[in-house]
C-alpha cells in the first residue's frame, strides 16, 4: 500500500519534495534522542497546508500511517518515523505570516524557529517568552506538539500559555482552526502537547510579550549541590519569583566547559543561574534579597551587559549537546518532582549511578523541580546501554514515588510510553484513548507514541480481556 501511495504523491507535491532515496531518508531516522532509530518509508516536504492535507488524505485512502516532524530536536522519540509510513517534514513551512503588535500576536508557520519569532519583534520591544535550550533551531510546530517549556517557564509558563490559535490538518485531511476564544471544550488545549497524535500543525498564532524594563542575571557557585538546593528553596520561600532558576552539577559543568568554554568558577560542585526581570525597582529589591540568600556561594557573578548575560547562559544552553564531549552516548531524561523533594531525589539518582556504574550529569529547572538527568554510557561496551536504560527508568520511578511526573516538557514519545501505566490507571489511559480516537478513529496519526499498547478505536473501554490484537499479531509489545 505504501508503494502505491508513493506513486500518487506527485498529485499533491513537486517531485523534489518526495524523498525515497534510502541514503537521504537516513537523515530523518531519529530526533534528538538518538537511542531510538527507524528509517521512514518515505519523507515529504510540503510547503503549505493544502499539500499537508493532500498527503494525509492519501494516507487515509491507503491506510498508511504518518508522522509529522519539525526540526527534529525533540528528546523523547516523538518524531520517530514509521518504516511503513510517511514522514511529513514541515521545515519548508517557515514563513512569519503576520505580526500584529497592537494585539501582541504573531501568526507563523510550523517550521519557524522559536528564536526567529523574538528576532522579528525585538526591535519593537517585544519577544516570545518560551525558550527551550534548543530555541535557535527548534521549530514552533514541534514546540506545540510537545508543549515545550524552557528555562523561563517558571515565571512565564509553557507553550500552551502563549498560543492563541492553531490551524491544523486533522487526521482525516481536513484543514480546521482551533482557537482559544472558541466557546465549548478547550480543543486547542487538548491539541497542544498531544505529540502529533491528533493532527498536524500548519499555522500557529502566538502571544507576544513586552520586553521587561530590567533584567539581572546572576551566577552563584556553590561547593556542593546540596547548598545550591537550599538556596533554591530559600529564594522561593522569600516570595521571589525569578524568570528562571537553573542548576548544573559538577559533571554537567565539566561537559559545558569542554564544549563551549563557559568559564564558570573553578571547583564548583554546583552552579545556580538566577534571572530576575521586571520593573527596575522590583528587580533591584529582589537582587538585594537574593544576594543575602546566596551567602553560602563562594562566588556571585552578576552580568553587567547583554554579552555577559549570554556568556552566563552559554554553558546551560549547551549542556545537553556538551555531554558528548565526555561520553560517547547518553540518554536525556525528563522528570518532575516537587521542589521540596529535590534533595532526596538527587541523592537517589546519585545512589542509582553508583549502584549501576553509570554516570549521571544533572541539569535542571530548579525552580519548578523539572529534572533533566543525563545518563551517560559507552555504547561500545556490552550491556552499558541496558544499564543506562535501567537507571533512566528508575529515575522516573523516583519522580513518581515523590509525587511527580515522568515528563515535564520533553513529552512521552516512544521513550517513556512504557512508563505511562506506572503513573496512570487503566481507566485513565482508556479515557485518554477515547480523546485520541475522537480525533483519529483510524489510528494513523503518529501511532505507537504516548501509549504502550494502543487500544483500538471502537474497542469497549475498560480492563482488556485476553491478548490485544496488535500484540497477538506481533505488531506491538505488552510491557
């Protein structure tokens, strides 16, 4: 069926927009989480919503699954292609369609990078608040799919808090608009963060924020991570709401130094990056209080200008890629715990690291308890990958045990689907599947993501009796 579909793609796309060459297809075999790989059956590069809709209608006609992909910077395997399906790559759809400053909005296509929105309005005193570490290259369509956050989500929230509307192509090929202002159920809220399982984004209306009057960025160096954690708790307890509170441990610092020479204080067991923004008088008051709270820091560095501010952030923004300098392979994990549980969970991660002989570098949004442990291993060493997987999974168990979540901003994708039953009951998962089936009754839109063994649309909700048909046919695995 895929071969027949490929033969008809020329009806909706130019020949150069259809990729079938096996070598070129390898470009798209994984996202930023390289641990999971699959070569797509075919990749297409549409340039507008009508072409996306045409491809999806063909997929429906032939019963072929499809997966949407933006810049490929995701970290959960959410854009992992199907070997028997179509990969819809939206990277050519990168027009900033409209900027409406009086209403503080911009309409952009899904291939527009996160940072490009800010660059388009910076001179007018505006910016787009969500800022994933990959904001220079990650696309807004992927941000919508994963409900991406970033360092400043503590104060400003996630993508869902800054999107007013989305034009989408539904799984059956219709072009519709989901608007925050529409009465009734919040379908836009359901769509954002659905990881491509409810359709493909073709335009996004984002909310623009006014640039703050003052910004103060502080780097505090501590002898150990426990002191840094105490400072985080004290900052929040004092009533300060920073734009960002980020922490890195010694191993993450070493990786960043090797990669980008960020010149953080030597011999730091942990560094804390705190950014304050808002009215000048308020920032000054908060900084005075922050300086007292961070009295245990052996060095307090304050950025004097935008260049120094960028230098402080350089190490943190490069942390994920930087660990490649100290480890041949790694798994980026993404869990959330209450702030008060951070010391205990970090101690548990350290214990797991020693128990399994697997190093873990810790980088996290300390203000909201969003952990990003980087599980390091040598993929040429027999059994190392398996041990890393065990450590990665047990870190998520720690998060659940402490009242947290298995993901904060990277999504579930394929990487964490098997952990969903540890966090949700069968009834919870059935309810989620009913929502998915309402959008995608044929199960063609990014199948195999989020849920460990997807319930067939039309199947009666409840505890399943016997073996699932997909498991019985060998097409799925029961965890």
